[in-house]
């Protein structure tokens, strides 16, 4: 089914709901919510507490967010779906656009505003934020050796003919119609690559937009390597499910994790 085959949904003029999946982010979520509430067009902030063991839900609610809780950790894709459903309950037939941001952006979340205009103005069905180079608190370069990014980029290119600069970026804005066309979302860390493939194949317009945001960056220690190992497996699984697994794992250019 193409994007044009989907039933039309009348947008709320100028209204965007920001959905923030969060797990154990009590230290940063208040600053993130405060920053998001300053974004032009955002009139609803939904934090999905995905099985946190700290006070994430309580402090997010005090900061002015609508909070929905998962009693146990269900993963980012499930949190995105839960948050979007909470927005839909408040929208009725008039659907807000959906802005998905990471919970650890803190004050820098104000830099995500450029993601909104192309969608709100009808120039794109989904925008993807491209981030500046991230650094760790000690000033060292964040990230890994790019294996996961190259795999995701090559899979998206094979499936759609488009090679995104940052295929794993979780900072995205999209229309309600586009979001619903991608359901059910791929699980785990494969959700972003799968979103681009599923919507690209259905003819939705996707563009990357530079944004100046900063998140908690992983390094090259064993925790960072374990995280990227899980990412690689999840992305590979999403590509296999979509018959988009590249024969040689993709190109060797571009920034990566």
C-alpha cells in the first residue's frame, strides 16, 4: 500500500506532539522536557517510562509531561508505539504530527526544532536529524568503527535506492499517516532503519535535516562495544525481515558507530 492509499487525516494546524521514550533518565529528563516545551509548534510532550527503576516518571510529570508507564522494559519501538497511541487518544480525528526525541538530550533538545517545519509545511512526510560529531565528557571522540551504520545505510540503499548519512538517528518528525503506515515497528535497535525502509518503499518523502543536539555518547569500552553488538544484531534482523540485507555489509564511507 502506498502512502497515497492511506485514509487522509486532517492535521491540527501548527500542533506537534513530542514522544520521548525513557528508561532510567531521571538525571536528564527534566531538562529534556523543559527544552522540548520551548519548541515552536509543540503543544504536547509525552514521556514513556519504559520500565525505569529510578524516578524518571515522577520528575517528568512534574516537569509538565504526560507520562505513560510500562511496568517492565519493553524496548524503544514499544515505547514509541505506546507514546503515539497516547497522543492519538487526545487527538481524535485531528492528528498531530509526531516528533520522536531521545530522553538524554537535556538542554540541547531545543536544537531539534528544524525537524518540524518540513513536515508541518507539507514538504516531507518524515524528517531525520543529522547530528554533529558527538564527544564524551573527557573530550574523546564518541562512537565505534561504523560497522552498524554501514550495515544500516547499505540495507536502506538496497531497499529504497537512498543512502542516508545517519541511518540510525532516532531524532525524527513524521506525520501520523506515515507513522501508522510503518506499524508494527521493528523491535529493538532496528526500528530506525526499518522505518526508513518501510516508508521509503511506500513512497513517503524522507529528508535528512541537520540539527544541533547532544546526547550521552558511548565510547569504545566494553559497555560501548556490547551496545553496538546488540545494535548490529537488531539492525541485521530488521534488514533480513525486509529482504534488504546487503551482500557485503555496505559501503565503508561516512560517519559511524
